[in-house]
C-alpha cells in the first residue's frame, strides 16, 4: 500500500470535513438572518423563476414534497408567497412571490452578495473558480461512489455491506481506530 498516496487521500477527506464543520459552525457574516435559511433559499429560487410550480420547486430546492408543503405554508402565513391553481391544469399549484416576498428576496440577494464577497475574499478570481470546479468534482465523485451499490472500489478494505454505514472513517471490520481508513 502506498502510504504517501493514502496520506494525500486522507488530506482531501480531512480538508473537506474540516471545511464542512467550519461552515456549519460559523456565525452569520454581516447580519442576523431575518428568515431561516430554507426560507431565504426558497425566496431566491422563486424570485429567479418569477413563478414556479410546486413540483418544480421541489426539484430546484432538492427537498421532499412534505417538507416543501410545510415550508410554503410558513411562507404563505408570513405573506411572502401566494399559491394558486394553474388555469390550464388544476392539479398544478403555482407559487409566486407577493410584493413583501419580492422585497425580502431583493434584500436577501443583496445580503448574500455581500456575504459571498466577504466569504471568498481570500481567493483570487482564478482561485475561486478553480476551488468551485474542484469542490463540484469532489461532490459528484462522492455522490457517485455513495450511490454505487456494487463492489467496493479496487483496494478498499471494506466490502459493499459497509458502504455508507457510519460515514467516513467508520467501518465494522476491526478498523475502529481514529481515522485509520475510510469507507464510503
């Protein structure tokens, strides 16, 4: 086994996990959030579409219909959106922003722009572009190997029965020490 190669792979995983933990623990950058993050995100997605169907919003937000139903109920109660049946297909519910929702979306977009500028200030434009490419590549790769239900990747000490159980760094085949190897 090539230890140097394993160390590099471990460094990628360690760096990704450290970044994830840091992002989850960071306080708001410039403001107190006026809405929960899910509502802020929904506001921006709906604003970009001007009007969208319930099913399309599920896809765009990547959430279950039951979760979206709860979210849109809260947004409707807050006066941010209105729901109405599609004139051509009564099975389709259309969602659009109210004037208050548009104002909230505009404010959120401005705050998000300022946050993103501050967040990525440590990168040059080229570094930011490259970071995004690499992060997207790693994300796609992790999705692919997580979805793979076949045999483990070549050289993996764990069988498919251990894939996904306990997350990175966890395996049931006697490798219980701190970060000795990683099963995906």
